[in-house]
C-alpha cells in the first residue's frame, strides 16, 4: 500500500499537474496575453505596417485633406472610388485614411469653421439605402430612432442636421455594390443637394460597379478613382511573414514553409486566403503537438480544402487562348512525366507540339515569354535560375491535378 503522504505520490501528482499545464501551453501560437497570438490571423486585425499600399493611402489622404481645412462653400464636393478584389487591402487603406485625417484635424477649430465628421457604413450589413441613411443618422446622434420614417424623411433629416450642426461629412460606403444602381445615383443626388458638405468614398470589390460609379459622376463633382491591384507573390510573402512574426512563436516556421503557402494561394493575390492557410496550417501543427510547421501540415490542410479552392481556378478562364494552351502544355507535361520542374525550352516545345496537334499557328517567342511572365505575376507558376543560369519553371504539385482537369475542360481537350 502506498502512503498517500509519501514523496512519491506528491511528485507524481506534481508531475501530472505539470503535464496538464504543458498541454495548455501553445506550441505554435504566441500567448494571447502578449497581445498577439491567434487574433492576428483574424480579418479584422489591424497590422502596424501596411505593406505595398503606401502610395494609395497618401494619394487618398491628400485628396481628402482639404475637408479638414476649408470653409463649406470654397470648393466642389469630393467623391472617390476605391476598388480592388477581395483581400487587396481596401479595408486597411480606409482605416489608414481615417487615421491620417484624424491626425491632421485642428485640435481647436476657429469659430464658424465647420466640423468634419467621418462616418463609415458597410452595405453588406445594410443592404438598402434607407438602412444606410438610418445608420448614418444614428452615428451622428445615438439618440436617433429611424422607426416609421420613410427614406425621403431620413434624407431631409440628414440635410437638416448637417446644416444645423455646421458639419462637413465624409461618408465611407463599403461594399457599395450591394446597393442598386438607382440607390447609388440617389445617394449622389443627396450629395449634390447639400453643396459640398456631403463627401463620399465608395469602396467596392466589383469593377463593373466602379465603372458605373465613374460614369455617373457629373462635372459638379471633384472625383478620383484608385484601384488596388492584386498582391504579387513576393508581396504576399512579405505580408504573411510579418503576420507570422507577430502571431507565431519564434522558430516555429521557416521561409520555405511560408513560400509554399504563398505559392498555393498566390493565383488571386488575396491576403485573406494566404493568411487563412497559414493559420489553418498552424492549427494543424498544434493539433499534432508539433513545435514547428512542416510541409506535411500544409498538405493536409490544403488537400482538405481543395473542393473550396475551385473558385480561384476561375482565373484560368480569363487567360487569352494561347496563354491557356501554353499553361496547359506546362501542366500536362508535369502531369504525365512526373517531372517536378521544367526548363523554358521544354515548356516551349510542349506548347509548339500541342499547337501542331491542334493544327494552329503558335505565337512568337516574345509572346511566349510574355505569357510566362504574366502567369508568374498571377501566381500560377514560379521561375528561378539554377547555378548554371538556366531558367526553370515549376508549379506546386498539389495544384497540378486540379489545374489539369480545369484547363482540359476549358480547352475541351481529350485525354
């Protein structure tokens, strides 16, 4: 019989407690109490540094800067459009703009100067103009109740409040594509009716909406359109490495792992997709109680997500025909030969062979080089030089099967 007060029992109990505590200690993520950890992988996280969007932020801040300094009737009202695909950094640019304007506001405005008020509304949550107007009025006055008030009444209340409180408004309307064209035009008409006291920044992921807005602007408005291009693979790598440095433990990841994650998600240039794959990979590693992210963790997560990855392959439809043929030649050669990489010469020969089989004239060498460069910019392949200066081309093997099927379907090529 073991003495319950013996040292052995005490040590065993202590060891057990230590083991339990150890299982609670994160292997991969930084501890939440350090102000980092898993929360940095959330879409709402605001990083200290915004990579590759500095010029756009400065341009918008300069454009809206007069709102801070001018009198209400000195210039035309301002309207800007900020467009870009999902994950291109639109929300970060908007937040940086708000911060920039806030920093240059005069702490003690002169008597009679209008007060600048910045209001942000997301149309994905408020899907009609009446709801947008009600949200604007509530942000101006938390005591306001919009019940039983028509859209026309809300417009009149907005105009009255702007005049009564001597305000200049900058309305930032995110996901403006959720409103109908008629509602967008109606919103711009409200702006025109209050001289220059109502200024607008429309934010959209839909380029057709951005075009409609641009063509709807009349000469009575000052206007600006800024488009955010999708991030390139090298830019995505900088962003994801910065996020990893904040959210993950030191030495729990390596550059090659981050490069693999970027390579698998670079086609759309979507930071959210790249950061999400990093987070899921870290969760998988922690689930296995590993202390470092490995290729095996990336593969498990990515392969489990392949059905949901299909929409990103829609980019293949928008390639020009001969670029599709060239890319299929590359993918088909890797698929059939199991070669992990090909030389540019092998890719060209495969393309010429396919064109010959289809009975069509191939493009010139300069066009082929342009196609390859464009495919790399879109994140669909990678080029690198060997020690002997030979240019090699590769596509991550996890993507080969899916892309091969997709392109075969688009090009209607049999086996």
